[in-house]
């Protein structure tokens, strides 16, 4: 058997005369040190010299309650802003740029005059074509009169059938000449109208590429660009799985609506509408393009801009949630540590949905009212008994 702890006892200190005080003092100190060393060496490691063993208390942990709360289901995407209408304004006839009737960057209304090209050459062409129409009309009138004179003479033998046939042909030829002259007049009038370039829709016009007095034409390139920015589109590339979820949102009528989050993390006041789903998957990116339209009267969205689109339900719903800090993960998946009514720790595998603020939506694996460990997780193991305390970092409401 291993040696037991030896109890060291010291004899009462004897009395000595004063002349021997120094010698006996040194002896007393030596005896004290020797007795202490004997007491320490005689004890087994880890054995207390006296008194019964005391069990350690269960570790304290902070717990939160699995609860239900109102949530608004949502999905987030990154999209690019695109103008509903954008057009390059090009001169369709060649001539001197006579007038620019707007300020660069201004908002213009549909039908407003933007550019005017010199009109005189085209007005002269219209006048000439009108003269051609009048000439052809006069020829047609004469041919008709000739035919009408010959028709009664045929019955009396005053004219031959050949003469009448020639008169009929001359009338038809004159009629065709009138049609050709009118077509040439119409073309001249169209070219005259091209000397005035007007806004095809309401929008904001950009920088002008040519100064007044420059020669412009169909081959000179765009004069300026007009963009309609209210309303405006946001194109969202999504994978096919997400596309199914978005389409189900659309099928739910107005249950889900898209919202735009701007660069400063603020949201547009009004939601948009899903307008278009691409009928095929892009083979280069494996994505489907979804398009949503938004009112943009404040012009906060500009074409080419990247924004975050949040598609969320218009009405909240109740769901079971657990704090995110309670969730752990291993090779088998996500789990939480649950404290039973007997204060025993159990491991619970969970299926989770989306994140909502600081919570996870719980789809399966837990029940409302259970307590999960959120503080002191490192001190708890399945099967242990713990001392649960309500966590102070979470609102149990």
C-alpha cells in the first residue's frame, strides 16, 4: 500500500534561560522547517491532508427559448438598371445642322423639337414634285377628254377601234404618271419632315455630339441619346432554382413584390412589379433573366447602375425561429444543444430556412418552447447536466 499522509506534530517549545536564547532559537527554527518538510513529503499526490472531497457544481450556460414570431419572407438579388426606352437620335437626311432646341441633360417631352437641319433644299424639292403632279394631272385630263370624244364616233363610223384603243391606253399611261408624281411628292415631303428631329418619347437627353453648323447625315453617327428613365427596368440574373421561387411569387398575384435597396442602404418608397421572365436559360451563365419595373420619378435609378433587389411578401407570417448563435455545424449538418427539463444537454439536428435579423427560421428538428444554449456552448456536451440561466442578449418577446 502507498504510504499514507504522515501527520507532523511539534512538541511544545521548552523554556530556556536568556543566555541560551540565541542557540535555542536557531534549533527551534530548524525543527519547524524539518517538521514541515516531513508533512509535505509524506502525503500522496492529489490527496488532501484533511476533510471530505467536494463535487464540482454543474457548469452555468445561457439559454434562449425557441419561439414563434412574425416574419416577412424575402429573397435578395443583385440586378442592373436598364432604361425601358433608349434611342440614338440620327439625322436621316444630309444637310447643315441649323438649330439645337434643348439644353444638354434636360428632360424633354414627346414631340418636342430637338434639332433642325436646313430646310430650303428639301422645300425646293417638294415644290418641284408638286409641279410634276400638276403636269401629270393635266396630261391625264387631256387623255380622258380624247377618249370621251372618240367613243361616240365609233358608233357612227367617224373613228376606228384602233384610235379608241390608243386613246384608252394614253389615258391609263397618264393616270400612272400622276401616281408616280404623287409618290415622288410624298417622298419629298417625308424628306422635308426629316429636317426636324423631334423627341419620340418623354425622357432625358444626353450630350450633343455635333455643334450647330456642322454637316450631318445618315452616316455621321448619333446626334444625341434620349433615355426614358421613368418608369425603369431592373434586370436580375437568377439560377433556375431561384427562378422557380420567383415565378411562384409572381403566380401569387401581389403577395410578393420587388423592392430596390440603394447604395446607401436606403429603400425606394414604392415596390415594383415583375414584368418579364426570359423563356430560356443562358448557356454561358446558367441563369435566367428576370425583369422588374419601378417608378423612378425622383430619378434615383440610372441605367447601368447595380442595385440590390429584395423580393418580399406584402403580408407577414408566423414562423418558428432560433437565435443564429445557437446553431453549430459539423460534417453531418447543422445542430443545436437543447437543455431538457431535467437540465440535461441533448443534441438536436435541425433543418433551417432563411435568416431573419439575428434568427434562423426553423423548418424541422425543434419545437416551440424548447431551450437552446446560446452562451457557454463550449462548456456543454450532450449528456451533461448544466445549470441553465436565461440569456441576457436576446429578447424573448
